[in-house]
């Protein structure tokens, strides 16, 4: 349904998207993650034909993004772009339906987005969460095959967010592809069939949430101690990646949890309430992107040093 082939996009000296290749398939719910400046918005702009790649190709349903959108196959909910003023919610959604070649019934669109009760309210009098629900209605006003969402639940309360994702699951079950960018990593963990991690314009990881978590090879260890904590002793434990001590509660991350726990007991410590678990998606995301940043910065430093030595 979506095909990126070695896509590049730069703005001046800033490379926003670098050698990006990926494919999306029917019925997938895909989360697009990345720190600020990772290239998420640029990738969505390229996908929707709002930007043209410097090189490489972007294809939707075997054609260009512009043609796919003209055919009514793509719905989008973006952060950028305001809503029309001095029109009601009903009028705004009605306009979106009139422009779509395969519109859904107005009452169905309004109910799905949870905006039936504000149908007669002026769009410029809405709260942030209500505006997001209206944007969602515009994105799903017709029978789209691909739905693209940029930070869709920003401003929504917990109840609205839960209802929103229940609707998105229904869309995916009907064979539609849902691609969403979010900073709420718990949403990606709970909702996405597949997670894409961008870092400085490159695709750093692609897999299920469980596969992304497992990439770090790190597990969490937590326990309490009856005796005062000897941080020097703990920091000498093998395979330790991180250590945090709060009172007599110890939390650590290890590259080999079995060996680290064994060493805890061998050191004469008697941990209480010992817990060993995998990283959550947020912790894995931070570990993966931090490692990529360190590797990139180290490479840049080495290149600069080599160039300086060559000049000498």
C-alpha cells in the first residue's frame, strides 16, 4: 500500500530524511516514533505529497501520493493547518464529505468521532481535544484505505483517547492501514502491530513492540535491602548498564540479568521483593536512540580528527 524506496529529503544543510526505505501493508496499525528532529513530520509530508523527495520514490497503491489522494484512498489528520472559522462542526464535516469520492453518511462520521453533541458549535469555539476529534472526523469522512495521523490524541482526555483507539482498531480490522506518529509511547505499545523508529532521518528499527524492546538486550532488576546500600559494591556488579538507589530500594538495568542477580547473592546481599523484567517501550526507545546518537557523534568526532590530522 505504501512504498518508500531510498528516499532523501534535505532542507538546506539539514538532512531530514536519509535513505529511507519501507513498506506498509493492508490492515496494519503502524506507530512512527522518533525524538524531535528525527524526520517524522517530513516523512508524513512526503507520504502525503506535501513535499517532493530530493531523490528516491514514494508510491501509494502503485501510484503517486497526489493521485492516491485524488482517488479518495487517503485520509489525514495533521497537527499543522487550522480549521475554518465561523462555521459549525456539522458544516465543516459536511464539506469534507462533499469533497470525498466515497463519503460515509454524515451521522456515521459524527458518531465515530464522538462529536454529535457539538455538531452545531462553531469550530473556532472548541477546546483542543474537541478540535482533535473534528480533525479525526475530517480524516475519516470517506472510505479511505490509508489513514495517516500526526499526534492524534494530543489534547484529548483519557476517555476520549480510549474511544479514539477503539475506533482505530475497528478501521484496521476492516482492512485499512493506520499510520500514526506519537510521543505517547504507551499508545504505540498498546495499539501498534508494528513500530518504526526514526533517528536523524534514518530508519533505526522496524518490528513489533516486543521486538523493539528486545533489541536493547537489557533487562530491569529491582529489589529492597534491609541493610544500608553499598553503592560501590553495587556498581562493581557484572553487566550493569545503569544503577539507581532510593533509600534502600535498588533499581538497575543489566545486559545479563541472570549473571547480575547471581552476583548480588554472591556478594552477600539478601534482596527482598526481587523483580526482573524487560524494558518498557519507552525505556527501550530511549536506549536505542541514545546509542545511535552516541555512535553518530563518535563517528563525526573521529572524522573531524582524521581531517585535522590530514591537514597537518
